[in-house]
């Protein structure tokens, strides 16, 4: 997805923080990829260049799925004030256990999007279609407007590095000691990276992190409950006391 995935969360953060929403390298609206196959380190390098150009040395970082992996790697480089990683990718073992099921579901979504671009503008007007089409990443895909759902489908089609990243078995190494406060916030109903599998690996690999489960949301919680996502990010930053989040 692109930075538009955060469009319902950003207004809830801006009263408290200056928000910079990035689109990753090789994704729709992001910088073009140069080296193929692209790996997660290339995306982290590109995000770092963007923030360097903006004069941002360290920041509160939040990301979902692949973006969650990216912000943890930026923390490893000493560039984070705090991290909030929402169902981050990268927590599987060397044999890719905990990766294959999610990858299969994402490949199915991509394949369907590639087969039906002509149908999507009409189909996304139906709340039922939106809910079914997004069922692997959200519990309530119908919460998105038709325009937002169509944007998500176009993001999927416009991601030039999807096959590169889905075919890569790199993983997140242990992060010890923690370079900054880290929140691992896992979606309770995550069908791509289930909390019982990938969340367990995450807790074993980064045991010092604050771990919480986000209730009743799917893999992309920004779709199901933007307010919950905003509260989770703000709680991790310490910008607001927990009783005011």
C-alpha cells in the first residue's frame, strides 16, 4: 500500500505531532527501484534518504506489516525516538515458517487485482464486495469508501517490488539492547501474520518490547479502527499521558 493507507489516522495524530507519511521505494507513488530484486534494506535506505532530505535525524516511527519491519530496522540504526510496529513482517524462522501462509494470501490478492482492473471501479461501490475483497487484511473492508478501496487496489497493482519482497526470506534479527522504546502492537484477527505464530516469534526475539494485542482488527488495522491505531501510536510516543490517549 501507499501513504494513503494512513489517511484516516493522520488527522488524529496531527493535533499532537508533526506527521510525515512516506510511500516506500517501489510502491505506487514512491521512488522507482533501481536494484532488483529489491530487499527490505533498500526500502529502509530510501526512507532514510527522504528523512535526511527533510532534516529529520530521529523521529517517532510507526509502520504496519512491511512498514513495521522498516521502522524496527531504522531503530536498529539509531534513528528512532520511539517505534510502534503494527503486526510487523519479518518475524519468521530461517525455514520461512510463519511466512508461507501469509505470502500465499497476499499473492492471491495480487493475482485477483491483476485479473480484474476493468471491474474494480464498478465493483468497489458495493460494501459487500469491499468487505470480501479485503477480507484477508481487514475485518471491515466495507468501512472504506469506494474511492479508498479502489486506491488500495491500485496501490496493489502499482507495487513494482511486491514479487521481490514476497519471494524473500530475510527476517528480523534480535534487537538487544533496545535502542529506544518499542511497541509491538499485533492485530487480534490478523489473517496474514497471526499473533499466535508471528506475534509469538516477535515476543521471543524482542522480549524487552512492550507487546499489546489490538482487539477486533485485521492485519491492516488502519482500515478497521483508525482511532485505535492513533491511540496506540500516541501511547508509545509518550507525547500524551496514557490516561489522555
